[in-house]
C-alpha cells in the first residue's frame, strides 16, 4: 500500500512559479517510479514528468526547460517535488502525484489545483 499527499498548488500570474510537493509513504516505494500528471478541464490526464527507479528523468515537451522534478527518499518515505517556473496559462490543471509500482500497479494522490492567469 502506498499513500500520496500533494501540496503546494494555488494561483499565480503567467510567468510566475509554484512548487508542488508529494509526500509518499509505503513499504514498496523502493519499487515505484514517481510521476507528476495533470488534467486540465475537459482534457485527458497527461504525464508531465517522471523519475524511474534508477533515477532517469523525463519531461513532456511542453514543460521542458521550465519544470524540474526531484525526489528524496528515506526508508519507506519519499518526497517528490515539481518546481514549476515560467508558468503559462496552459499549465492550468489539477496536478496529481502518482507511484508506478512494479508488479502492483499505480497509486494516485488526491490532486492539487494549479491556476495560472494572464
């Protein structure tokens, strides 16, 4: 079992910054890749960024150079961070933390709203 709790969403003007955090806990976390997804109103959920078990990082093209993902781990706990800079109105969405756990499946956080105004 994995628990995920996001924090750090909010409202910001275009060009501003926000930092999202995800507190993850669970005995199987060492076998989980960590991801940030987002879902804008009326659109499908999309993968924004991920860190694999081996530490490989990926970003979707629209956020490259603006978002930075990082994580720290202590035994059965991880803190996943998404630093978002130079935010655009199209970044407005609910952002979800996810743990992709080998042989088990996907766990999701409750989501946190990010609103970017022009």
